C-alpha cells in the first residue's frame, strides 16, 4: 500500500488523469497527507530554530502599526512561536482539507456524483500534492539566508517574492504572498481529477476548481480595497 501511494505521488505529476482514475477506487491519501503536514511543519520548525530570533522579532514588530501588537510580538519567544507553528500547522492543515473535502462533496452532488465524503477528503489531499515542491525551495532559502530571512520570503513561488516585493507592512503584502505558482498547479490537478471522477466537461470542472479560490481571494481583495 505504501509503495502504491509513493508511486501515485510521482504519477500525479506525470500522468494525472490515469492516476486520479485509479485513485477513485481507493484514495489511500494517508501518505500524501502525512508528507504534506510533516514536511511543511518540519521546514518551518527548522526555520524557527535556525533564524536569528531577536532580528526576526524586531522585523515582525516593525511591520505592525499598532503599539499593542508590537509589544505582544516583542514578548514572543522562540519556543512559543515553534509550538504555535506546530499546532497551527497540523490542525490548520486538517481543517483546510476537511472543508475542501466538504466543498467537493457538495459540488459532486450538484454534478450528480454519488462519491462519499471520505474519498473527497482524499481528493483534496491529492490535489494539494504540488505544495510539496515548495519544501526544497524553502530549505534552500533557509540555508542560504544564514539566519536572516522572514516568513514571507520563505515562499519562493509567491507572487510577492517573484514579482512585487511588497514589504510586510504593505496592505497587499499578505494577499501577494498568498498567491503562488503551486496553487495554479493544484487547480490544474483538481480539474483533471474532477473530470476523471465525475466525467463532466473541462469547463464545468474548471468552474468547480476555481470557485473557492475566486471567492476567497475575491473577498480578501475586496476587504483590503475597502478597509486597507
């Protein structure tokens, strides 16, 4: 089972259509889920343990405009940040996959599919596999930075890192950091997977795959534009 899961992790990049057709029978998503959580959390723990922490705290506090937030950040310790990162990374990832699986379940029902929630949860995990590609890039950034790199610069495939270079204090910095190339690949896999699982047209599957991104980033952009 583990060998098959490893095989599928590679082939979801090389032969996504046939891979998702095979995964429809049995998703065995536990291995990609474990890798996604362990590697993403692990690389962040590595960053926190090797970064020049006083320098990082100063940079993070300086990016805030409210004095009370600055004061709270300056009282943060390396241990507390690491603990928050681990807990938030594990629980946050599971919540995201859970809601994503629920979304695909509802969308599948609308498309006439009888596939259950468990498989759609696995589907949401498998479509996130491209996120693994950012881990080695983050590792390179940590090694080359010599302890002086902020969190937003760890994502080397984000719109902000590649093109905009907005400072953390800029209203659109978080938005630009949230838009990245791996998300586009995840959307592509979702379209391929939806076609394999539901048999619906490319246009329909593209609409389903794009809708949560359009809603989330659309509301996010509207909030920034209106409130700054």
